[in-house]
């Protein structure tokens, strides 16, 4: 996903055991890392609308060991969010309020879960394009998006 650059729509991936994938599709051997335990397999574009609704309609076959979702988000520093007060209940209005804030940061959140409930979240904050010395910042913490991890786990049955 990072290779595609910024300003991408949400992307859903099935996480499949590499051994199983190579057993079923040996022609992929040169494209995959056979030592990797899991291989992400990109899925079709998610339908327009709210992400929770789209995820609620997904069920994975038993051959899928887990799933991951990459999506771009707007992040506000804690002080900016506190100054803004409660965000509107309507998701679209809340996104608009956060996106309009001068201290907003754009980021790409990747959340992944396995069938056994193990989950991980990584947030890559986009560097400020006006600052030549700025680099993307990466934060890893499963508590970044617990609701998203729960929604992804629900797709696995």
C-alpha cells in the first residue's frame, strides 16, 4: 500500500498462509517470500459508504487466516482535539471538522487481526511537505484502533 503513495482509498487484504497459497498457486513462487508465514492478498475495492457497514457484510472462508485494512485518516493532537471539544456524532461531520483543523495530520492506519484474536495497528503519519527535513512518523500500538480490530475480527466468524 505504501508503494502506491498517499491519497488512496481504503484497501482490504486477506491474510493467507504462504504455504497454502503456494500449494494452490505454485506459479506465484517467484513473486512471494516463501519464508513469510502470511501473505496479504488484496481484495476488490470496498463499496462506497461507511466502513463499518461494508465490514459487517464481509465473511471470510476458513482458508483465510486473518485480514488487514489500510485506510487514510486525519489525526488531531490531543490538545487540538480537547480545544475542539466533542466531535459531532455524524461521522461525515466529524471527519470534516477534523480535516478543517489547522493542526491536523494525515496518516495511514493499518489494522490487522488473525482468527485467534491477535491484532496489530500501525499508524504512519504523513510528513509535512513544506518541511524538507521532515520524515513520516510511525506509531505501532494495538490500542490505536480497538473498534476497527473488533470489526475486522467479526468478519472472520
